[in-house]
């Protein structure tokens, strides 16, 4: 990465170390899950090294990951190197330093695990973009099979979770979840049933895939992954987080949303795309929720060549082959970019000056000002996710004036339990 100002920055060695082989990675894993927690794990090291770029081991470590050593990026300036696929390889790093067994996905590597340089990536990404644009409504009934979705996600993402068990059980949990993969065989029958649903009801999409030179079986497994992992998994964290933050923001923001939404809907004669575009506060609130609690907190990539990256204060050299890990909740709360970065500011992105900050919103594996293409790794449903978040707010505040919630956490994501709701007193 380079910019007009970066050439004047001093070149520094990347601080941090990996400790002794095996033992260093194990210590970091225990700190991450049990002694410190995710945010404190990164915060203490950032303070220790006085740098937002440093070396560390990343979970899950032994024996799940072949190599847990990473260069960590925690600021808004260095983070975007992970979007530059000419310099960073995204092969098999979709979730972490490990890749779940392909037995969960019919024996195929899914598009999410392909680097854009691999020929199949462009074909699948193009198919997904076309499918989401023209047939996204056909997938909605499938979300009723959420019990299977949850189990399937759990088995693949267990190495990144902690269940919040009593301390006396931490050792057992660490062995079961973080040391060895959970067997895909336990879900094989249920997965086959779900695969057959897609094979039956997504025939037109599979026909299109075959016309593009993709094996029908491989295309079907990719569609299952797109709906179960990408779409359902993403919205399962996005929508509860949206409600949580709007609920915690309080009555003032909620009444402002109510006034904007109902005024525009009255003037436009209904909830239309034109109406949604006029709701600047509603749009800003959706973006702010994605900024403060992104649904996918980590991004990974291997350096394709020797790189020089920079943060606000210095430049750093990363060698070819080294893995880079960006922790997005810190990058999108960079205090040198955002005022009051730890606060949920509903109107942060309203107006011309507010919209200039969108280039630092990275939840979709890309800048919010960019769009997904066949040549990048940005979420193909990026625009749909923002749209659904806005629609959810609109439909909610057409029915209710205000609400309160009790916030909680899940192994991956957060929860919002309604404690009070006041029905709409005007329309």
C-alpha cells in the first residue's frame, strides 16, 4: 500500500514475537479464549508494543492450524491491504488460519475459499452475483431449516468459539473445540437432505451453472454454502446486532427514526426503493451498526510478495508468504479516523462529510464505497445486506414507536431480547 504521505514514514521492524514453538501458540490461545478475551487480547498487545501492527499467534493454533503465526493489523490505514488481491492471496483463509474439512461441503472447496486468481472463482462469483440480483426471494423459505444451519455452522466454526462454561471446564472445552476438528460424519445425513432440496428447487440456477462449465454437483454444494454459511450465518449476526445497538441508543434516536420513516413513507405512498433512498438517518444507522459490530470480525491473507504496509505512524515490511490477520472491530473503531469510535452514533454517516467516512467501513471484506466484482473477495450480497437492514428498521418503526432491550452474547455474535415495546401511536 502506498499514499502520498506514506513515503515519509519511518520503516520499522514489526514488533512482537511468537514465543516457543507450540508453547507460544498454546499460551496465546489460552489468553485469547480464557484469560483475556478477544478484545483484551489485541488491546494488551497493541499497548505493549505501542503499535497497531505486530506479530502474534492466532487461534485456533495446534493442532487445527498448520501455522498460527500472523502479522496483526488493528487500524483503518493498514487494514485495506487485505482487500488488494494483487498483493494478498486469499486461498483457504476465509474463516481463520485453518480451513474446515471439505467433507462439510460435498468434497469441494467453496468459492469463499478460492483466491480470485483461481479460474473457478470468477465463474462462481459471477453466478452468485447474478443469482442474488434476480432470484434472492426464492431462498427465503429455506431459512425455516435453521436448526440444521446452526449445527452445520457450529461444527465448522467451533475452533473459533468459546461457550462460556465454568472455568473448571475450560480445559475440556479447549480440547474438544480448539484442538481437533469436529467430525463432519455426524451431519452427513442432514446435509444430504438439504442438498437434495437445492438440487430439486434450484434447477434453473444449476442449469445456468452447467452452461458456464461448472459441474452440477459442485454448483449445488456452492449454493448450499452461499445460503447456509454466507447468507444465513451473516444475517444471524447482523440483524440482532442492529436491533441491539438501536435499542441501546435509546428513545431519542428511535423517535428520530420513527419520524423520518413515517414522514417519507407518507409522502412516497409506501415502502419503495425511492422512499428508502430518502431516509438518510435510517441508512446511516444501518451502516453504523455494521461499523461498530461487523458480522465477520476477521480478515486473513498471505502476502504474495514482499510488501511494505503502513499505519498512521510507520511503515513495516511483510515478507512473501507471511499471513496477515486484520481484526476489523479495532480497525473500524480507529480513533484517528472516527470521533467517539466506541459509541454508536446513529447519524455518523449523514450528509456529505459523514459519507466520506464510508471508505473506512470494511464489514463486507471491502470498502463500503466499493462494489463486489468477480475479481475481488467482497461479499456478493453486500448491497442486499444493507438494504435488508434498512427495510427491517422501516418495517419495525412503522409498527412501534420505541423499545428497550437486554443485550447478550453468543459464541459468535450477540443477542437482543426485547424488554418493552410501545406500539405506534401515529402513522
